[in-house]
C-alpha cells in the first residue's frame, strides 16, 4: 500500500476513533488497537504503542475541553490516579514480556473478554439519567468527593456525590493494568468505576475519564517507548486523527443525554470485544 494512502486511511479511522472515544470516555485507544491489528495487520505490541500515544492526544484535547465546561471532577480524578498509575506501569511491563513470548492471541482474547465482562452491569443502568439515592462513604466525605454541574440536556443544575471509594480504587488499579497492557487508556474500566462504583452521572464519568486516561497512558507509553515499540510512521497520523476527533466529540457531548452516551459506550464495547476474540482465535 502506498505510504501516503496508508497515512490518510490511518488519519480518517483515528479521527472516528477519537470522536467515539471522547463521547464514551474510552480515549479512542479501545477502537485504535482493533483497527490497527485487524485492518492493518500491525503487530499487537506496536498497535498498543500507537494507541497509548493516541490516548495522550485524546486526553489532552477532550480533557481540557471538559475541564473548561466544568464537567471534569479533577479532585476525584487525581484521587483515583494513585491506583491507576502503578497498575499502568505493571501492565506495560507485562505486555512487553508476553509479546516476546509470542502470546499475542492470548492478549487479544483477554482484552475481548475484559470488554464483554463490563457490559451486563452497564446495561442494567442504561435507562438511568442521574443516579439517585447515592450514599457517600467515609473517605468520600473526608475528601469532599462531590460536585455540581449544569446539565444542558436537563436544563438544570445536578449535584452528585461519590459512593464506594475503596471499590473504585480496586477497579482503577485493574484499569491501570489493562491500560498498560493494551494501550487503551483503560477508559472502559475507568468509566465503569466512576459510573458504577462511585455512582457519578455518566457525563461526569466520561469527562473525568478523559482527563485521567492521559496520566495513565503516559505511564504505560514510557515503558513501551523504552522497549522500542513506538513507531513514528504509525503514531503520527493516529495522534493527529484522534486529536481532531476528540475535539469534535468534546463539543457535542454536553448537549447529549446520559442515556445516549451510555448506549454509545455499550455498542462500541460489544462490537470490538467480539472482533478481538475472533481475531485471537484466528477467525478474523
């Protein structure tokens, strides 16, 4: 394939990935990895490296926009990063080790299973616009993990409080591990922790996830860069595309309903999980 056409295709697909990623709080990496592996036949670990950089681009663009719109809860995000960063470092090191043992199919299947495992719980709450009856725990009250935002869709101010902080920290460590292993920013598990464990509104979960994924991706990308798995030819168009797509998504999200955002999140998860599992078994 001509190098220019190759770069243009990567740019277009990365733009779509960045757009979807910023809407669902996934960072785009969860779309980028399957695209690079399935469509472009790029080795898994190289795809992970490119995805990690794309996640940084998405977080920088969408994360900044959501902070400006007062949707990102920086206090909650920084509190949860104490669990995700160590997990990301461990996950990236594990991926480098496993890739040298030629275990890429196992990694693909594992990622697919991880994505599918998050679907049932999220589906049960898909009709919930704003969480009700949330009781903050001791840590949440002590650290004042709560906030207020103006919901353009509902046309009113919404107050929220964080609930199960210990459970969220456990999920966040796993999120960091997955981020380091698969270069996806672990937005899937971050949104799961923010939405399901802390019981935050979906818009706050998405915006805060976009803010957090950059820190997690930076930790994992440093390990992959040292190991030589960051390919500039692939990374450049992917980073540019995800930046453009994530900016567009960040402008649209504030006016959407929380339910629609969750539906987008679920559709992306199911499609990509199935593709990854089939690829891992050699059927795609």
